[in-house]
C-alpha cells in the first residue's frame, strides 16, 4: 500500500486501485476510487460550492503480525475533518470514526499473508470490481460491516411498510412510485450518500451492508457525522443543495383528477369552487389534453381557447398546471425531427421503442442539453406563453414499457450507469429556463427524483399507488424517509390513485382518512383515477383529447354531503395553518429540514422516538397521528419526553414520556401541539 498526502486529501494506491479521501463540507469526507489511471471529474449530487476545510492527514507505520513468529512494520494513514475521521490500513480497508468512536467499517474477509484476526480465507474484499464484458465499465460492490442495533432511515421512497431500513434490500432504480434517493441517516450519528446514479441495489443486512452499481467507472460516496439528525441533514443539504422558496400562494388546495378532458370541464369545476367560496390555489390539467404524445400542445377540438381559459382562472386567483410527458409518439409532429437530431433515448438491440402506453413511443434523452432546449422551446410556445404557471412532469423515471435498464442508452452513456439521474435532468428542462424568465417562486410536480432534486423546484409525489389502507400506511413511511433523504416538498394522491368504485363506503372512509392525513403533509392535493369506468368517450378518434377514458368526478363535493362537510372542515384547518406552513417551507430552504419529520428528528434523545413509524411531527410543534386502518376510531399515541402536549380536539394537556389513547371519530385526526 502506498499513501500520499496532497493538501486536504489522502491518496492510497494498492493492487491497481487508486483511492482518494478528501474533506468535503463540514464534518464530512468524500471517498472515491478507480481502477483507471485518473479520477473522473463528475460531482453528481455534490453540486454546491463548499468551503475549503482544513483536514488533518497523517501517514504513519504500525507493527503487524505476519505469522511464523514474526512482526513487520506496515503503513497506515488517516484523514480527519472536524468530528469525522477515516483510517486506512495496509490492506486498503477504511474505518470511520465519529469523535473517536467507530461508526462504520468496510467488510474484509481476505487472507492477505498475515494471521491477524481480520484475515480470512473467504476472499471477500471491501471494494470488488468486475469488468463489464465488452465495455469500459465495472460492476462494483462495496461492503461494510453491519452494526448491531443500528437503525437506518432515508433512501427515498419505497412502497413498503418499513421505515427503519435495517434488514431491507432496496433496488437503486427509478420506477413508478419508487424513488431512489441514496442518502441514509444512521442512528449512530452519521449520514452517507451513495453518490452514484448507476442502477444497482443496496442490502442493509444483519451480517453486512452491500452497495452494488451494475455499471460504473468510479466508486463515489460521501459521509458526514453529526450530533443530531437535524445537523446531519443540514450538512448534507449544504453540499447537495436546498429547496428554493416555496410559493406563498400554493400552500392551500391543489385540485386534480384523472382527467379533465375539455376546457369547459376545467372552467365548470373552477366556477363551482368560486360559488362554494372555497379558494383553490391550483388546478391541474392531466394527460391526454394533447393531440398525441410528444406534440406538447392542447388538442384544439376540446381546448379551443386555452389563453382565455387561463385568464379566467387567473382572475379567480387559481394557477394552472399542465401535464407534460417525456414520451414521443411516432405520429407526433416532432418525432422525425427529434429522431434525426439524436434527441431521443436509444435502444441497444431490437426495435426503437421505450414506451407503449397509448402509442408507439420513444422517450426523450433528458441528459442531452439540446433535447432539453428543444422540449422547452415547444412547451414555452404552447403552454408557458399562454400563461401556464407550472408543469406536471409525469412519467419522469422515465416510465419504461419494460424496466430492462441494460436495453437503453443516453448520450451520457448506458442507462445502467446513470439512469437514476434521469428525472432530475428532465426536471431541469423546465426549472433552468423558468428561473431565467421569472424571479417569482414556482413549483413543478414530478413523479421521481434523485439526490439533490430538492434544489430544482421539484414537488415529488408518491406515484400511482392503490387506494387501500395498507397503501396509506406505506405512504407515511415513504413521506418520512423522503424527508430524511433531503426531499422536503412531497405529497400523495389523496385517496390513492387507483380506486374501483367511488360509491363504496369503505373507499369513502379511506378517502376521508387520507384527506385528513394530507392536511399535515407539505402539499395538499386531491387526485385519483376514480371508477367505475362508465363515462363514454367524447369521440371515436384514436388520438387527441377526446378518445381516452376519464375517471369519476373528484372534487370536494363529489362524495356526498357528509364527506364534503369533513373535507371543508379540514380545508379550513389547512388554510388556517398558512403562517405555520410558510415558516416550515422557509426552514427547509434555510437548513434542509423536512416538513414531515420522523419523531426522532425533533426528539433524538428520547429512545422511544426511534421506534415510531405511525405518527410524526409536522414541523417542530404539531404531532400528527393519522388513522391507518378501516373502522378505526381510536388509537394510541406516544408523547415524547420533556414537553407538555395539548390535544387539539379536547384541549386536554398531557405530560410527555407516555402513551395515551385518544378517540378518533371519522371527522378527526389526532393532533397534539407541543407547549
């Protein structure tokens, strides 16, 4: 092993591998390795300028038992930045310490010519490079020792019931309703970013942790140490970016359904809200308002004067959002031009098709800056210049017909090597240009993102999830872990996306409970594909805004007077929290704190708070305990230590450090205020 010291950087060379560890932000280190001659100059999620940290790099020697009754002198090196220290031994194994207490160590079980207790004959090494046949990339696996008793949170959004990810295997890939944001927060006081957009997986096993990238040229991860989860998030978002200022006039209700088919339908809904004296902040025009995918324009048959529609909606104080998909139908007026110019995703074999929903489509190559410019110019002319305020960037994973990532290629390289970054690049098609044209805050709605997506005005939502209580439970975990992964702007389809019968009493109960929960989430948005599907199509064309089905009405009044009364009650609660919401969005911009917070985020010294996943803090003052089961009308709530808590419904004040059982009639979600 050869160690070199260069400014604030420790470099190690061993068996053809070059390892580089350097200070990168407060109490943080960036770790990279290559098997090639030089490091690759790609920062990925580490996009923010950093202050130069003065790291302490030391290279020394230590005695080591080599067998046959003898000892030898071997090299050892360390680098320290604030509270975080990394030590690299003679075999290249890295151990991390927080204030001299070990928090993470690479997994190594290889016989290396010594008889030390770390040596084994299993031939497992901490960083395993396997060449991809016929290419210049490697499949990389990086192993770490598993810490007993450790809890792991973050990593984005996975549709499962587990908030603590210890023991889980997670695919590092984007899918509809799955958002890979590979940053974790550990209960041991560190955070780690897997700074690699390659498709792969991670297993937080009981015996070892294994990160795998299926196609990459460089290992790259970043690790930080902090006294609290809040400090860890602050240090993480300092190097990856923070959410901008959220629009003050978008903190209320977003109205949406699958799907408003005509200009008149949109105006009728907006006018009804005006008559009901209910102010909605935005109305969303969903998919297939266009002619065919990739035209990115209103179908003039059903949207004859969109400028007049937008003007009327603006007169009511309602902003307008339109859906834009990254798919381009072969029938599109732009297909041949974009194909000729190399602006579309390529396939590695067989026919050129990446998406097949309602058309033979190829999706745009969002990694190509010329693609982003082309799509923006079309959308600016056909939407933005008409007064459209924001964009719903749906299918932003992208939603492949088949998730065979080894079949697709971008101008950046094979999809296996970088596909997780696609939704972020897609969002920048709009964010980069909208920021140039207006200084007013805005928010675009996306179905996917990656580490750092928070800085691109992205509101992420949890995708096309089913309308079940089990799914509602999963969304609580998803929202909390998205927040711990640095994504503060997040929401769900109220009631879930896929429901069979709006008249089912069980569905209406679910809808109410989901709606009450959504009041205490960052974005408050009604949406869903509501059955039964008995509404006739508008025409028999196989293209355009009229041919595709639509769901049942999905407005506040659509489910009967009893539901409307409860929705109006909780609408008023949401509007009444405006100043509080504004302060939470401001805090997210200032230090990276999420609005939905795991209990331990606010109470890290209360051991019980690290075990809770069915209640959460909404900001620093409100404890929300959603109802997550059918026909449940009471529930147990834990009130953290060292505080007094006031139940909002009864005004009863409780001491912290105890469980209490509270009633939860259909028109009440238990909420406690910290006094």
